[in-house]
């Protein structure tokens, strides 16, 4: 009886299109990733306090552990904690309440946005356990191009996870803008919405503008690492410039 009830509860939770439940799922997974990012921050400070000794205690099997901690701490806290909990969790939960609507404009797109976020967590975890990324959380070249900064499979998993979490943010932003426009079009004159609704709307516009550029940049990194292109390699550009 207990297992049947638990299965029905999980089924209703993970296959829902209700904005309350989607916001709750965003909140739970964002907090879990936030705690992991916080653990990495504490681990870095332990390593700085007792250089070398803390790494010996935790007994990690791959090299450049400290650089990997820095990389994943920055990525997690920005893309998998701050953005999802601010827009996905509180935005999904509060915006329909402030607009006095029963749900988001596209409930299924809202659920799909959460599943994109969930898939990004899976590939982020794979990138860590496949060898890790050592290039820093900004992924700046030339460290992110060099094969010594990370294994090929881990970096590909990270790029896919960035694409998925970016797509999740774009889908959610489109949904927020559509929900706002749907409610505004019901009135002939201008409606004074709450400041929180305006903040979510402006943030959505910024995300739609910025995320595709981020996706293009990490895709160019992928091409540089695997297909011998030179979008971020200054040595190659200097070679062609001298030939010209």
C-alpha cells in the first residue's frame, strides 16, 4: 500500500504540468545542487588551510582536483542553483499568482523545461565522474582547448549539459513572456503589474538574448577541441595572418 501510494505520488509529481509542482521540483533539485556547490566551496577552503593533507584524506583518484572543484563550484552555483531557483522555482510558483492566472501559458513547455534542466544535471554529473574539467568555471581558452585541461568525453558532456540548462532557461523565459502577454491582452488599457512580474519579464528577455550566445561559444569550443578548427586558437590565426 505504501509503495503504491509513493509511486502514484511520484508519478503525479514528475508528470505534472501544474506550475506549483514544477516550481517545487525546480526548488528541490536546485537546492540539492546548491548544497553540492557549497560542499565544493568548503572543500576548497579546507585545501587552502591544509595544503595537500585534505586531498590525501578524501583520497580522490584523478589529478587537478582543486582546479576541478573551482570549475564545478562556479558552474553549479551560477547555472544550476541561482538561475533555476530564481526563475524556475520562484518564477513558476509566484508569477501565475501575481498575474491571477490558473497556470502558465504553455504548461507542457513548462514541464519540458524542467526535464531539460534534469537532463543537464545528468550530463553534468557524468562529466565529473568521467575525469572532470580543470579549465576553470569560465571555460576560457586556451585552457579549455588544451586536452590536458580535461578529458574529451567529460568536456563533451559538460557542453551538452550547458546546452540543456540553457535551453531550459530559454523555454522558461518564453513561457513567462507569453504568460505576461496573454494576461496583458485581456485589458484594453495599460495594467499595472507587480514589480516582481516586471523583474521576471526583464530577466527573461535578458536570458533569451544571452543564452544563445553562450551556446554558440561552447559549440565553437567543441569544434576547436574535436575538429581542429581555430575559433579560439590565437596561434592558428597568427599563422594564417602571416600567410596573407
